[in-house]
């Protein structure tokens, strides 16, 4: 007589699906949640992230492995890099 297959062996044999990544993001300029949409055109190797609320956009080069989260992260990194160059003025308290 053969051994019965357990339920766990059936579950272990099924391939796991990778978690889905976000496709709508918070705008770094207007902070509106879910307002940034990323479009990737591999034919022309262009990726564009744009906010439909404040109409800001960012474009970069794309390749076969480019995902929307990569385009958004690059946009945020460029914003932070641009803000580092700005002099921060410290207000002095008068006594």
C-alpha cells in the first residue's frame, strides 16, 4: 500500500507568486497620495513619472528591468540631491 500525500506537500509544490509592487505613488512636490503615475516605453527607452495633481514630471532612461518603483525612487533621489545644493538659512533669535 502506498502512503497518502499530505496537504503540505501539495502546497510546497506550488510556486509562490512574487509580491506586487506599487504603481501609484505620493508626489514629492504636492504630497498628494497616489497622484504619481509611472509610464515606461521600452521601444524608445524612456520612463516618465508624472503627477496628475500638480503636473510635475520626471523622465529618465529605461531598460528591460526597469519597474515603476525604480523610476519613482530615482525621481525622489534627484529631488533630494537638488535640495542639498540649496543653502539653509538659520533664523537667529533676538534676545
